């Protein structure tokens, strides 16, 4: 049996988007009038075909039903409990309380330096701060749970004391359980709930929102010749199966974010293909997050223009993701990315950030 997938494409922005939605020549992406699309790509494992939305009615009945169901998920407003998706994209700042993370290992192990970083991330405009005590860079080893907890405990306490929305970056149920008294807002398990089979039970009991992340293999093995039949569709199918697993375990809420895991078991070609076709994941009906900050694919592309900060590559890929409707970006340098988004929004949307907030708030009502 042939399986079909639907990807929104051919996007419009700002006032042009609003006008096209008004005259019904395009559809709002994720319920926002600021980004819309007038075409879709219908894919199978062996083919792909781009059509205008007005031609969907000409499709065979069974395929038309599938596409219309996907379009309903693509166009609906995405919501998360206690995390407002209106100033898009949301920015997730990163606090690595580790000695060996690839970008900032050792900088924020000590509490004082970590507190200053948390304060700066928040001041610069981070909507969420992701706090972790175990590096998951390529070829990294698993950290003992007691060491991991010792690294992050004071940082979690400080962040929550300062009313920051906190994402807990861990693969271990022990760490999640120890963090519950701090009332964390989000779980970011890069293993996609595969590392620790007790994790699903805690999520069921607590109803904590979480990120469903894709990684091929483990941090130790993931970059050793990763292979896919079709990287985009393989990861799409992974998400579908994981969502079925989640529902089978009686987790019925929709406070789930999808992250295809750039750099987690992917080579340069895989990463670029995912970034080019990232809008396909909207048809799963959940917010999409990307972690592209300072990653190796930037170096691979930039060549002799690489730098330690990789700010240019991070910003360009962030803007690209934003224009595909990605709702959350996980980045190190909040101020620089926020600056780029503000300037870009003014140019392309011709509106200020506060106007975007007001527009999104109206659309959520």
C-alpha cells in the first residue's frame, strides 16, 4: 500500500499573505495570517508532485481525503500549555552545565557563572531556557545520574525562582523525577524517550509537556556513518510511531513539540535535506523545534569562513526555519538571533515585534 505525505510550500509573508488569505488564494500556516501557502507537495517513497491548493479537489477521493486531513493539521493553531506560541519563533536559550559540551563546555559548571548566564539569556529575550548536565555531542559518554543531578540542581532552582520557563535537558527518569519539585515546564529528551523506559510513566503521571526528538543511535555512535532510505520520510515515520506509542501509554494531551534532531545521527546531506523540507512536519499537527546553533553542518558549508561562534550560519539557518513556519529555535546566542529576527521581521513583514505579538494574540482568540 502506497503511503502519502503532504508538505506545505510556496509561502507568502506579511501583508501579501494576509491579502492572499482574504481572497482565499492561500491558506494560513499554523493559523497565522502572517505566513501562508498556496501549494503543497504530495510525496511517496518513489515520487513527488507539487500542486496548487485549488487543484486538491481534482485528486482521487482517497488521496483527497488524506490531503485534506493533513491540511487541517497544517493550518490549525498550535498550542502548548503555559507556553504561548505567539511571538514566533520562540527562542530557547541553552545552559550547558557540563565540562565537555561542544560549544561552551566548562563555562557554566559553577553556579555563579551559570546564574549570570541564565540572567543574560532571559534579559536578551529567551522565551525558554534549556538546562542540561550531560553533553550529548558526538562520541560523548553517558554521565552518571548523580553527577548529572549535582550539576543542574542549583541552576534549576535559580531559574524557577526567577520565574523563567525551564526546559530540562535529560535522558534519565531519575533526573526528571528529582526535578519535579522545581515545577519544570518542559522535558527535552534527545533520545526520543528511547534511553530510559521509565520516562514515559513519569510523563503520563505528571502530564509535563515534552519535546519528541529524533536521534539515530546514541551520542556515542550517532555520527558513525548514519544512513537513511529517505531522511525526511524516515524521521516522519519515526514521529508517527512514537506518537502512537505515546497515545498507547495513555498520554492524551497535545503538549508535544517535534524536533527532527539536526546533527543527531545525520551527515551534511541529511541535515540540508531536512532544513529544505522542514515544513513537512507541520502535517503531524504539533509545533516544530530546531536546534541549529553552532552545529557542524555550518562548518561543513562555510569551509575557510568557519568561526568558533558560527553566528552567521546560525542566523541564516534560523531565518530559513522561521520562513518555513518553525515555531521554536534552540540557540546559544539569544541576543544576536533576536536582533536578526527583529530586523528581518521589520523588513519582510513591515511590522514591529510588538505588532506581531498583538496580531498573534488576536488570532489565538
